[in-house]
């Protein structure tokens, strides 16, 4: 991920489950989740929909907004809502 643009590293590290890059990035920018674009915020419900529990866990740890609905859901469920329905 050396060549990955800084604004993509956090989301990509979460999606890939790369905890080393995730923790390194957050140590430098602990409030990074506050600056996420709408598209990046939708990665949480996308990860939940795809049952990527590691990505969901990392995103929640980083402070991803939990109330962002996925654009593809008819009911516009949030990531936490989707994970709860799977349990």
C-alpha cells in the first residue's frame, strides 16, 4: 500500500483486513473517519452486506458513522442493521 493515496488508505486497509496498515494510519490520523466522503461512509454497509466482518470491525473501531445507509438497499439499512439481520 506504499503507493496508495493517503485518502484511500484507511478504507482500503479496512476492506482488506490489513490491521498493520490500519493501526499505522490511525496512529497518524486518529480522526480520519470524521473526514470520510459519502462514498467512503457507504463502505460500512457494503462490508456488512458482503458479510465482511473483519472490515466492519475495523471500520467501527476507526469511528465510521454507523447511521449511513447503503444506497443499494430498498429499506436503506445501515451496516449495523444488516449485520443484526444476519445473526
